[in-house]
């Protein structure tokens, strides 16, 4: 059970797309090829790069291992998203962009769904850099055009970099300023990015190669700005283009029949649907009713109660709908209640720990979720990057220089784990511990049973929520906190209010996602860095010198052996700061879809990929239509 559906989650992933390449949102736009590494003087010329180790796909590969190269083209896949949209610019915090609004855009480099930290040429045919990685020169492929037929040039690449540098999200602008000193066009096919002297070099080329490329002509002719909402879809060079939209409730993207990169080996067996449609719904249950009636046709189910009890509708029992569980090898999403550290009442770590003690996951899982979930403990849950036990010698060597900024116990105790509760909704043992913490923090119980500080102010905790399906999770949490003497409540708001308050940091607690990549990089600064306190990605408003220093250590790791202890140390500190109340995850996709879609027998580990490499079976679709199912 999560706040948003798959289509919306893809949009929320754009921060990672901008910070590091991997198997993420831009699966729709993967393309490229691999050339043999060539050394000329002191530079390296390649068409692929791996952050750690070697690339998987070498010269001459025919297609990615996980695709069906014979997959037919055609048909439509449709999904859902919550609320509504009011513009088509996914790179501004003003308004809300339509689902998949970045789908038309491509990048110099792109990743695959079966590798981690690997980047392959897409818009470039090759790139050259010195062993120091002080700069990189990308050579653009011949024959690339935007969807309107206008050639894509290095002038567009430079313009796009300048837009992202000057008008992108504030946290990303900070990353760019710290790492990229500048860019210059060398000739009609080459552009050079020069990196700052002290920028970490590990995945610096992937950062530059991961910038989306916009149409300079569209921005200038239509008067667009990256930090302002746009009422027209962005023109890109990708396999999908804008088709239609209606009343902020439906958006359709169509396959570009003239897509320049159709025959690239990395695109074989991909981009198979003629149309991708997203329908918006006001609440989760309404969206499910829409699926039952066939208003849309693919659903990644995130409500455990619906999955366990409501898949008995006619289209299901008649065999028109497939219900399946597919493996998910990703790092867990890090779904959690974020505690807003910008508010003085949450400055004391004891208050935050007390709040966390009152969420009873075990009761929720059995009573509400039908035992489908496991508890999240780590930012890197479901991966080897999660810290465990007490810190070893390598971690201690990293942590000890920052001892003054570390929470108590980090250097000696085992990694913080989420509290375990009993079978009843209100766990008395945890409540006693929480009460003692609040007493120590100066929030004492008055005659009315409510907690106040020395100035007489009530300890209030408001959960901001725009999801009807989440009420049943938050309300018991509120009841437990009120039993503790906390003036807790839930504020149910509409989608527009939620977005406005979230982006202006006007909340106590919200549900968000903190999960990171298997090779974390500069995106860490956006989620946890002091420089991103004012940004939407740093939901908790975390600002800690030790965290900043450890993020830099992680960014500088050059091997897996260096990376592991550094991420473990960072994970250990983040968990000990208790800025979140971790929720739950499952290591599988629970999906349902009308029986006209097919996928390769073996899926890649890092994406479900339904809009990427699944395909449409026209014969099955015709049968469903003949039987009135769709």
C-alpha cells in the first residue's frame, strides 16, 4: 500500500534520473551501442562506461538480454495516477506535471534494467575523457531529430545544460554547480563538459551524460522556461510523443513512427505500445473501481487489503484479468513518515524517537495488510548496502572524525532498527519508553492528560494526507499518540493542497520515499544534504555536517570494496538521526492486467518495465473486446 500508483511513482523518480543513470524512469527512452575502447594519447574513447567494474554489453550485441527481439508493435497500455495535472513540465515545482511528461526526452547516456551504474551511448556515438576525468567530450550521432522533424544539435545540448544549471530544481542546481564548471561547443558534433577541480570523479561523466536534452527552438518560440509550468508538452527526440489530454484527468502518449533510434541494438524489442494512456482518479478506491470496469488495463496493486480481498470481480473470475506476483530486486523504496525537522518541536531527537515508537507495524501488517509486507529498517533495505550490527573497523575509521555531530550510540551500538510492537494496536511497553523520552525532553503530562513544554505549548503532531486508502493506517497511529498525551490528528486535504503544502514544507509528517540506488551518488545530496534543506526532495529538512561529509565519502568511492563500508556508515548515521518513521515494503510486484499483455519469461531485476519491454497481443485483445471485457 503506497500513496501513489506506478505512473505517479515514475514521475517522482525524476530526481534520481537527473543525478545518476540506472534502471529508472527513463526506461522508455533507452538506446545506444557499445564501441571498443580506444586509447589516444592520455584519453579514453568509448561508447559505454561502468561506475564500478566493466560494462555488461560489449561491441556487437544484438539486443538486451531481457527483451523479446520479436515483440510485436501495436496496441495500448493504460494505467492510473492520483489526483489531476495542470501542466506538462516535470522540472518545475509549480503546479503538477502530467504523468510521463519526461517520456519524450532523451539523454547522451542511458542505463539498462539489468545493470547497476552502467551507462551506454544514446544521443552520443562515443565520448572521450582523460583518466583524471577532468572533462568529457561527447560526439553526437548523425541523423538525430526531435519529434517535430527538427535536427537535434549540440546547440540544443548546451542550451539544455544551461537550463538545468540556471532553472532546474534547487537541489539539482547545487549539484551541478559543485561538479560541472562549464560546457562548450567544440564543433557541429562535439560538446565538452569540464568538471570542477574538487568534484568526485566516480560517476561524474554519468552526471553530465544524464542531462535531458530539450528543443532550444521550442523553448524560444513558445517562450518556455524550465522553472515555469508549461501548457504544451515538451518536444524531445524519444520514442514517445504527446498525443492528447483531457481536463487534467487523462493524458495519452503515442509512439513516434519516425523515431530516429528505432533500429539501435539497445532499442530492439522495446517501446512496443502504440499508445500509453494514464487515467487520473480522485482516490484509490475509485481507481480500483475504474480498473474493474476496464477504464484502464494495467494495475500495480499497492493496497494489501484490495489485493487480498477484492480481486473477485467478474472480469477476474471470468479469466479476463491476470493476477500475478513478479520479483522486484530493487532497493526498497524507503517509504516512511518523514518528520519535518524544520519545526522546532522536532529538534529534540527524543521526541522523534518517541513518535516512532507509537507506530505499530506488526499490528498493522496483520490487521490491515494481511501479512504481505516486511518492515523497512534501512535506507538501503533489501540490499547488501544496509548496515547491520555494530560498526566494524572500516566504518569506525569513517565515523570517528565526525563524532561531535553523530547521534548518541552510533560509534558503539548496533545499527538502529525499527521498534518491534506486540499484537495489540497500542503496545504498552513501547508507550512507556516513549513516555519516558518525552518526559526527559521536557514535554510533561498535564491535568488534562496532554503534554506541554515549559512554556505551556501543546505537543501537536499533524499527519498531512491526501489518500483515503491511507486513513486506516494513520488513524491508529494518531490514536496511539493521543494515548501518549500528544495532540495528534490527521489533516485530510485534496491533491492540490497536499502538493502546495509539501513543496512549501508546511507539514509535521508526510508519507514519502527515501530509498536510494545500489550505487548511490550525487542524488544523496538532494535527499539528505544540507544544501537541499529548502528543496522538495529533502522532505525531512535534514542538515547534518557528518551526513554531508559521509555523502562526499560515498561519492568518492571507486570500488565496491570502498563503497560498502562508506554506505554502511552513512546508513547507520541516517537511521540514528530518527528523522523518519519507516513503513514497509515487499520484494515483489503485485500486478493485475487485462489478459492482452505479455512479457519475457525472465524479467530484469531492477524494473517491472510494463511500458518499456512488455507487448500487446492483438489476438487476445480482440477476444476480450468480443466478450465485452474492454
